[in-house]
């Protein structure tokens, strides 16, 4: 109520109602305009206000609904009991916090219910009444860019300003304004130029305080009132009534302050929705790099990793523009990233796409992972360009076997390296569980089909539930594939029942094996079904290492959860006795596989030693599969770095294997096109290809690799390095050669490699010292990659996907490997004919060949030509989406050496520190 003369209360009340109505309409109009603009640019947005209240009084709800209706906003109400507990209120608030459809939460509760715990629970971005401590703090600091002003406070200030032409210096007495309401009112009034004093209705000198005030605000519950005789002429009085009853004048406050407060509340909801949409737009990076202090000599990898403290993963995520709800933390240093990011940044242009490949390696490896990490550290920490590394997750088999970990090395590592190399976020364990569920389903199905009649099988596969049989959705899908368009189990004929229940798998043509993530040579060939309970269903099978599972290849190639689910369903596990392929969907297991893999499909976010972001996701074999990290990791990273950023990913083995499959398989699946290839070479590998002696893991290097030998270096450059550059050019992509420098390399050797690489067609060739110096040691490489990526790329596939299978194999053999021709075994020819018959001819080719030579002969180094490439067998990963010819014998289960790495790996039980990993 606003009064300027105690003798004319009714007249002033009418004026108050008129003024307030004008304010309400002004606020509604401005909010409506904001709403129209919001929905014009975002048609699917519908802001929602949620009101939590104690009791069933709907009067407040009706006021908010009326205002909301005028604006075009929705309101929902949650009514709790009058005596509801704090836990009950907190539970409802937590639900609303996580509901993306709710943009504002109003706690219409008694002051005693607004506990510290409750205010701490409510998300500040949904606190449209501005009562949380964070929003109060923002108000006190004058920063309302993210917070909200208390709606009733805005209403009071409006009324005070409307009543007096000039409010600067006027005194306002707040009676009974306690808690958040009192703080907000006092702050808002003082920010408008007035002077606010707080008082209590029971103080002795209240009359004097009232008579001296230019305005009085009665804010307490319990019917606080002051005699009209205390109000001095021209003073304003505003009552913040806790109920909506009429007062002594007979005028209802429904026509005044309550409506104005509701109007400001609805305005805050629209502002909240608008802010939410702004937050979902692409965010500029604010990456804080971690400083390196390289030591000489370079310590062990694990010592370097442990000496650097990684940023909390939530901080890293915020720096690169991820929203909190897009992150699923796994401890302090790693987190899964949700695929919803792709929808949010759908319109965001992709960054530059860089592939790191290598020349044909020695058995020791040439450091593609370290180059990848060093390059990203140079781009982000030193050139200040948004950059992301995308790496494969390592198998624990090599980690405990002979190769060691795959986190990089020296001062170019992913940290913490222990977490990177061991378990990570459990993706490989999920693959193991899913793969072995398929294997169990195969053997169980063959047992049950061998020991039961059609009728018994049907009764168990489609059981009676409450007297009714119903097909599951996956069973209906099988019926349709069989050409049986029925959904009622009672309408199936005996012949249709037999077709439905019998997969009739041929035990000799089951292609699916069990997996384990350990190098275990004695599982390469096993016999199952020897217990008497298996009723003679004995067969030979074996184990692969987990990363050789087709499910791993599917994880790496899927571009959505839906796509992964479809690929899992299409996996062929064997052939029936009639020659028909049997799929995971036929087994009825594909839905369960998707459930096991639903978290594994999300890439894992980690960081390098210098704080650059890394996605670690998937790790398919580079021989029987395509040897690249996931499509999804690359797609997420390309959106996050933005148009001018860089995503650097790595392909397994040499460019003839990993790079060729990256282009012909991964790029077909993803639709992405690379900007530049970084080809990693070492003086050591070049000497081997130039005629140097054999290099063996675990044995000392011959002196030719330690002493300067320009002749061997030249021979390797003009053979293998030249050929690998030519392979990249087949795809129309520019090449930058990165020479990974070792301490035994001499400057003349380094200079010779860089000179000859450019003569062989590389855009540039530079030495890299990231192992010893971190990102600073790869600055020259980063600048060369930036320059090469700025030039247009003319990417093309090596072959037309519709070519016959034999011609696609021949094209790879001749153009990539340098073979004169191919030779198909009778078994390979029969398989190709079968795949053609089944409609699989249009799949890309994934050659399974040794990585130690361009040919099929590991001992043939350099760039051999004129050989005939023998194709021993041809197999298919239909779910993953490729045909893989076998060139020679491919082991999919490594064995342990005489002295595995695990001899050196240990744990300190006091500090829990791990030693011996590398």
C-alpha cells in the first residue's frame, strides 16, 4: 500500500492499484518481447517455472499462472505437506536441478523451511528468486550478469521510485525484513540511491523511526502494522503481505504487489532460459597450461608423470568449453564426456584434422604417441592454439608383457600415466564382458537346440507370463528377417516355429572367440564343453586378446549410440548348417550388448604434462582391425577446438597399414577429411631400412645404430620414407615429416633426413625434441603443421567402394605395398564368393598383414617391389563394417616373453605409489 496523506487512504490506495497495474503491464510487455525473440531464434524452447510449496493453497499459483500465460511461459506446482521435512524438500529440489526442462525454481515456503542446506542444494542458475547465498553475494557485489534479483525487491524499488520523482537521499525504514529478503531489499534500495534502515516491530523507538522515514516497508509475517498517525505527510507505506487476504481498506493486494512480484519472477525465468541457451553456445577456451621444468638426464616416464600435478578434470573441462552436465568424472583426473555435446555444438565448424602416422617401424616402435602429444603441447601451450590429442586406449596385455604402456614418454606424456595404462574408465572390461556374453550365448544356444524339441524351445524362448505369450522386440525383429510378419505367438505355424527357434549353428564355422585382456599364449586354442552337464557338446575354440574383439572395432567406428547398437546387432558370429550367417541379433543378445557398452561409447578426457586436453577412446588392433582411436572422440574434439583449432590423432603401425585404414575405413565411416599427415621417422628405423642389421626388442642395439652412418640413413630415406610419403599423396593429403630425435643421432644425420624428406615430396621435414623438452621441443613441427594445414587438401579415397572385393584387395597390394599382384588361396576365393552372395561386397578392406615390412615378409625392409602378395584367407567383421583378408598368419593372442614387464612393476603399500611402469 502506498500512502501520501493519512486523511485520504482510499484515494491513495486507488492510485497505488493504478500505478502497480501499469508496472505489471510494462514488465509483462518487456518479458513477452524477450520471450518472442528467444523463441524466434530457438523455436523448441519453452521456459518452465516450478513452484515448490508447503500446503495446498493455490492462490499464489494462480497469480503466477496468469502472468505466465500472458508471456507464453509454463508453470508447474509441487505441493508438499504443511509439515514436510527438510529431506523431502531437498529431494524435490534435486530433481528440479537436474531437469533440463525447468528453467526456474521458486521456493514458496515458510522462512523456517529455507534452511542453509536447502539454499545450498538449489542450483543458483535456477534460483529465480535470488535467495541462494551465491546469488545474494552477486547482488551485494553488484554483479547480476549470472544471478537474479529478488522479484519482490524489484517490485518494491519500482513502487518507491514511481511514488517520488527523485528518490536519491530518501530514507526507507524496513520493518521485519529479516533473512534473504531483508538483505536483498536493503541492497536494492541503497543501489537506487536511497538510504535503508532495518528495524524490528517491537523496538521502543519504532514510532520515532517511522515518523522520520520517507518510506516504510512492512515485511514481516504476523500482521505487522503501524498507526496511520505515525506516518508523516507524503510518506510511502508498502506492505509485503504473506497472504493474499484483503486488508482493512477492503482492497485486495492481488491487484497490486503480488502481481508485480510475479511479473518480475516470470521475467527472471525467461532470463534464466536465455542464459542457459547462451551457455550452450560454443565457448572460447581459457586453457591454463602447466609449466614444465625438464631435467637432464631425463628421468623415467613414471617419475616425470608423478612430478607433475594434473589439473582437476572439472577445471580442464571448463577451460575447453564443456558444460558440467556433459562430464562424468571418474576420480580427480579423468572423466567421460557425454555425446550430447555433438548436438549442442552441431552448428560449430570443425577444426583442422591432423593424422600422425609413421614409416615402417622397428620392433621397438618409433614414437608416434610421443610425437602426437608433443605436437599438441606445442600447439596449445606454446602457440596458444586450441588443440586436442585423440589417442587409443592401451591393452593391459602389452603393458605387462614386453612393450610397456602407451601414454607417450619423457616430457610428452598423458598423465597420470598409471591411470592411462591401467583400467582407465573400464572400457576394455566392458568389451570383454560383452564379447564373452556373446560367446556364452552361442554355446548355450547350441546345447539347448541339441537337447530340446521345437515345441520345448519355443515354450522356453517365448514363455507364458500371466497366462500370455509375447514376443520380445528382438524376437519380432528375427521373425521379420525370416519373412514371418506375425506378432502373435499363437498364430505361428509349426514350420515357422522351427525356423524361429533353430539357429542351427555349424560348430565348425563359428568365428566368435572369447577374449581376455592379458597376453596368454595357452588360451590360443582350447576345448570347451567337457563337463558332463554339457551333454557332449564339445568343440575347439580359443581366446583372443580383448582389443582384437570386433566389439572394439565397432566402438571405434560407431558415430552414435544408435549406430553402435545397430552394428552390434549385425555382428556375424558363425554360419548355420544351411550356409546362412548367424548374427548377435539372431542370438537375442544385441540389446544386452548395447547396455554393457552404453558408458564405453563415451570418450575419456585426460590431459598431457602441459595441461593440453586428450581424448582416450578405443584401441582396435591395427592388423585384423583398423588400428585407430574412435570416430566419436575425433568428432567431439573437432567441435571443441573450433574452426582455427587442431585435432591430432594417431594411426597404428606404419602408414601402409594404419594410415591406409584410417583413410579408407575410418574416414568413410566418419565423413571427416584430414588436413595434413605427420609422418614419424627415426634415424634408427631409417638405418634399418637402408640395410642395417636386425633390431630385436630386449637386445642391445648393434653399433650401426649408435654410430653415425650417413649411407644407411640415405638408403632408408630413399626407400621406405619415400614410399610412405607417396602412399599419403595417393590420398591427396600433404605430408610433414617429423624426425623423432634420439640422443645417439648426430646433426649430419638429422640434417640429411630433413633434406631428403623434402626432396621426396614432403611439405616440410623437421627434427623433434619433445621427449627431452616437451612441447617446446616440437615448436618447429607445430609451425610446419599449421602452415601445411592452411593449404587446401585434395583428399580422395584409394578405391571405389563398389569395386569387387578382389579388385579392392589388388589395389591396396599394388598401390600401397608395391606388390606385382595378389594370389588367392582356394579358401580365400570361396570366402569371397560367399561374401558376394550374402551382399557384403560393398564393404571396405582391412588388410591383416605384418607391420614390420611393406610386404608380407617381415625380413624384407626398405621398399620391396615385384612380389606376389598371398591371401591365405578372407574374413569379415560385418558389424564393424569391413572385410579383412589374412596375409600370412596373424596372431590375435600375444604371449609373454621370458622376462615380462611385470617383473619390474610394484606397489608401495604405504604411499600407494606404483613403480616400474613405462
